[in-house]
């Protein structure tokens, strides 16, 4: 849910909607302000012009100084000039005044405005609002032209007009309603445009995601269809170029790796025949070594040992090449695992050297490859004896996993110093040596790598760690029903320690 709310489509729609809201509100506000100003300005100018024309037209018909009855008649005559809105007129001359309506109809007239009309010879207006109603108040002094029209002299007559602006307010309210009605379609259009834009942007993005996932799954010939010349098209072209370069690099690496595997396999195969002959010769020399002089006997024993190591290395290389080529196969058989472990130790003379904790005969049976189980146990015990310290302990037990079913757990521990922390992640690497200055070791450097491959072939796991009380601990977990085992996983492991 959180991912959906933060997706690119949602963000694009929200961005377009926000822009649309801001643009619509801003445009509506500016439009409303301009329209309202023009509407009120036009109404105001019309009223002021009609008022002044009405006053100028009627003034010559009255005598000056006017009497109170003249003021009442003048106010009534001026009030008749209102077109769409009724005019309320107040006429003041000195202390006398008259209105066109009865009652307190001129509360909107402020003292400041009256003072401005008395002191100035120009029309003054003001828009006021009282009790939620707006009105336009206009005041003008009546002047007479001087001799030869050279100056204006005040007559002392002041005329005030108050006209309600309900009609203009109605126009303003209608304008607000129109803007509000226009906002909804504008927002809907913005969301539609956002969806269309998101669709146009996300289509190549989705294609890029599918192509990337396809390459991650190993289909390196995946390419994108380039359309247009925008940034997304440039991204597609860059992806295609990267994919092509990656495909070429991976193909070259695979070719080199296959060549290296073939070379190792071919060399190992070609070495087996001369090594067999050398082994036969060294066996004969070993039998006659007792009758040779000291230096010759030492040389014979050295040649015999190195020949044996070389033969073991060739066998390990042949085994590794079969794993790399995918030619290694399991030959499963239902066996007694404890008895198989005992035979492994007995065949190598390790019964007295290794402490064992094994189930009773027949208590732990499962379908495994006997030969590969023998290799796994032998390599782990040999590694502990060669690089660890006594006591070396081997334990075999059974555990039941709710998801994986019955499993056999083989633990080999030694009493040495343990595995250095920087070495621990590399213990299963081929030919790995923790001391780079040492070029030779007693083992081939492939024993634990072969162990890992055999365990993985069974669908099991292997891991290496240090015991809290000292020493290295190797743990192998083998499913007793490997046909239904899950895909194997490998934990931190180690190779032969130098």
C-alpha cells in the first residue's frame, strides 16, 4: 500500500493536480479581482456621471438662496434620476437640509466625507458596507461660474447621493459561482492530463524494468525498442548499448572460462597416464629403499611423496572439472549414515585419532550418495587434523525441519586456534591460502571446495565458524530426502588452511 502511494504514477497525478489547483485558483482570483474592479468601476462611473448631470440640469431651475421647500423639491427631483437602483438624496445648504426619503437613510455618510465636500470643489465618492450590504455614496458641491467663466464660486449647496449596489453584488456573486463551477472541470481535466502523461512516461519505464529483470534472469540478448528522441529514448539507447556490451563481456568470460575448464580437464587427463607409471615406479623404489644408501633413500621417499600429492591433485582437478561442467551426478542409495562414517574413519586409520558421537547402528538411515558422503567426511576430518589441533570431534545427529523434513547434521570440530576473521569468508575458495608467502601446503587446496560442491549436489548446506571455546567448527546439513530438497544455499566456509 505504501509503495502504491509513493509510485511514479501517483506522484505525477498529484503534481499535475497541484499545479492545476494553483493555476485555477490563481487565475480565478485574478479574474475575479479584475472583473469585480471593472464591474464596480463601470457602475460607479455611470452613477457619478448621471448624478452630476442630473444636478447640473436641475440647479438652474431653482432660486438661490433656496428655501427649505426648494431643498425638498430639489432632492425629490434629483432622486428621480435613478435608473435601475433607487437614489437617496440629501441636500444641505448651510444649516438647512432636505432628503428624498424619510428616516435615517444617510448613516453611510461619514463626517470626513462631508468635510471633504465642503472644502473641495470636486465630486467625492466612497463605497461603504453596512450590515452586509454595500452602497455607493457620492457627494458634490454646487458651484456657479464666475464672470467670463474665469473662476468657480461656491453656492453653499451640497448634494449627497446614496445608491445601494445589490445588483452589482449579484453580478459579483454570479461571477464567484461561475469561477467555482469552472474549477471542477479544470481539476478533472488536470487529472486526465496527468494520467495520460503518467501513462506516456511509465510505458518506457515499465519496459525498461522488464528488460532489466530479463537480463538479471540471464537473457542477455534482451533489447528495448527505441521510439522518439527524448530523454527516455536516450535512456533506452543507453540501455541497449550497455546490454550489448554486457552480453559481449559475458560471452567472452564464458568462452575463457570454458577454455580454462577444458584445459584443466585435458591436462589432468593427460597427466593420469604418466602419473600412474610414476606411481608404479615409486612403489618399486619404496620397496627397495631399505637397501639404498641414506641420500638415495631420502630422495626416493621424497619423489614418492610428491608423486602421491601430484596424483591427488590431478584427481581433485578432475573432480572439480566435472562439477564445473555440470557432469557430476548423484547415485543415491538408502544407507546407514553412522555405519558409512565409521567405514570412512576406519579406512583411513582415524578411529583412535577422532572422537565420535554417532547414533546407534540402523538409527539414522537416508538416501545419499555413499561415495560423496565419504569424500565430505574425509575432507573435513583431514582438514581438522592437518590445520587444527587435538582433540578432533565428529558428531552425527538427526534433526527434523518443518519445511525441509528430516535432515542429517554432521559436525567436525577441532581444538586449534580457530579460523582468522579475515580468512573465514574465503575458506571454501579454491587454492586459497591465508598466508600469501607460503606457496606450498600439505593439501591440494581443493579439498573443501570439493566438499562444498558435494554437499550442494545433495541439496544441503555447509558452513564454517569458530567455537566460542576455541577451534574451528564445520557443520554439514544433508537432507535425507534429497529428491524433494530445496535449492541449496552455502554459508561462510573455508578452504584448506596453509
